[in-house]
């Protein structure tokens, strides 16, 4: 059983730099392996990320990878654990700032987009895992991550509805689906463009349209 990778809120695997063959403790090496997976996901399809490719990326032998993770599935579990913890921290930081419920939803939206723009390998790995039928510990980890995130968003939408910022008939359980779907649309648009550089700017154009959709048309 591998040791769960623990990340502090300021850890950024995709920017972690190490010297090849540097002796690291187990937690540091696990973070480096997660960083390598996310970086490789930006350069090739997730299905092409082999343990040999990870080893080459960080300058160790393939055997060294398996000293820290028992198999490839354990590596994916660590990657999604990092995503869950990091995105959760991003959301918590965004909504901790003073403001109305709608202002917090807006902050969460832009923080999420900025997180994806800074870590473009995340949605590529996520979509890759979700496209296959069946069940696995990795898929269960992904479902838990998404479910928990949606619940936190639902609470924000319920608060905005109670504050009169959204209609009384808004379903706070469905509202996060549109929220996440809008971000996924930006991800697809960036993939077509071949760059995440404009994601945040496009998000600022999209958010007012998203709010209008939640509010619906005024009756005339």
C-alpha cells in the first residue's frame, strides 16, 4: 500500500523542479512523480504516459518509480488526490473573501479557471479517466472528488438564492452542473486553440452570460 501523497496548499507539482538522480525522501519523490504526470499530460495523450516516460522525465530508473508506488493505478490515485486537495484549497480561498453569495460564486468560477489554465494537464487526465466504462478505485476517487466539489458549489448557490440574487425556483443541486460545464467548454475551446493563454479572459466574458442563464428571462 503506497503512502498517500500529502500536499501543502502552496505546493505546485507542475512547477516542481529537481535535479536528476537527486536523493529525495518518499514524500518529495511522490510529489515529483505527480508533477511529471501532469507535465506529460500537456505534451501527449494520458494513455501514452508510461512509467518509463515518467522515469525519463525525472531522471530515475523505472524501478525507482515502483519503490514509491506499487503500480500505475496508485500513481493516478495520487494525481487525483492532489487535484482534489488543490482544487478544494482554491475554492476555499476564493469563497473566504468577503462578499455576497453571488460574489463568492464569481470568485470560485475565476479561481477554478485560473487553476485549470495553470495546470492544463488536469482536465486531460480527468476526461481520459471518465471516458472508460466500468469501475475502478481511480474512477471512484474521481467521482468522490467531483461529488464533493459539486456539494460545495450547491451550498453557494443555495445561499445566493436565499439572498434573492437568483430566482426562488433555482435548483442549487443542478446549478453546479452548468457552472462546471461552462468551465469544461472553456477547456475544449482552449484545446482547439492549442493554448490555455486566453482562458481567464474568455471566462470574464462568459460569466455574465452564465449569471443571466441562472436568472432567466424577465417576464414581459
